[in-house]
């Protein structure tokens, strides 16, 4: 059976995704600055011209990688409050989701690269800041919905920024120093924060919702 011939639109989308996948690997392995357009195109099996037919610059490609990662995270958040979930279900799922978030380090270095680029490039800083603003607003809206569904009053704006900063910090320490900041310690920090600060739970509730033994006081 002959493989189905791709339409022009399907072929373009395939090229687009292969360039994204190749850039993701190269940026993580070598860094944004060291990874060249030519190297990305070659790794994807295309030419430099194909790259610029899909992206105006490496910066645009990096931002699209971040948006793709953010979209995947949003899907996970929406799954917490799927139809029929009780307030207790939502709290347990939120605790589990955030306490395990540090494990998803596949794209974390892309965010670090974007932060470094934004600190050095004024034009990219404006674009990246706008993207982070949208991300923060979406998380704030999610927290408001969570507050309504669980009946727990939550300071949405403050908590959204705190969660983003805390998760980034834990991921950073876990990535660069896993010997001292172990998986158990990282999970404990996030689980304690969500259970005690957000939902006002005690240790028994934390241990019930977490599949691993938590450490710390």
C-alpha cells in the first residue's frame, strides 16, 4: 500500500513541526546562541530556505516552542477540574499536579534560555514579557475557577505569580543540583506549599495525596 500523499498544507505543517523538534533538541543541548539556523535546518532534514519559510528568526522559533510547552501544561491544568470532579478531587489533583511539576524538565532549559535572551535583547524582552503576561493571566483565571469550585478563597493574582516563581525555582535547583535537591525534597516543597498555604491542609492530608514519602518538618 502506497503511503498517502500529503497535501501542501500537511507538508508545510510537517516541515514546521520537524524544525521545531530539531530546534528543541539543539537549544537544550547547545544553548540558544550556539545553535545555528543551518544546524537546525540540517537536523530536521531541510535547507536554510525552508527554515526562513517557516520562521522569521530563531527568536520567533524559540517563542513558539515555549507556547507549545505552555499549551501542554494548560491541558494538564484543565484536566484537574474536568466535569464531575468534587472539590476534594480538585484539591488532590492540583496537589499531585504541582508537586510533580518539577519532574518535567524536558523544556525547562528552553525557558531559561528565553529568560537570558530577554535580559540581553530589548526587543525580545517586550515580546517575551507580553507572553508571560498572558500566561500569568491564564493561570490567574484558572485559580479563580479553582476557588469557586472548591469553595476555598484564594488570592488569585498573588498566588499565580507565587506559583510560577516557586515552580521555576524548584525546577532550577533540582536541575542543577539533584544531589542536594532530591526528587523527594522537591516534591515535599511543592506539596507542602500547596497543601498548607493554598488549601490549609495538615500533614496527614499531604501524605494521603502524595505517592512518595515526604521529607522535612
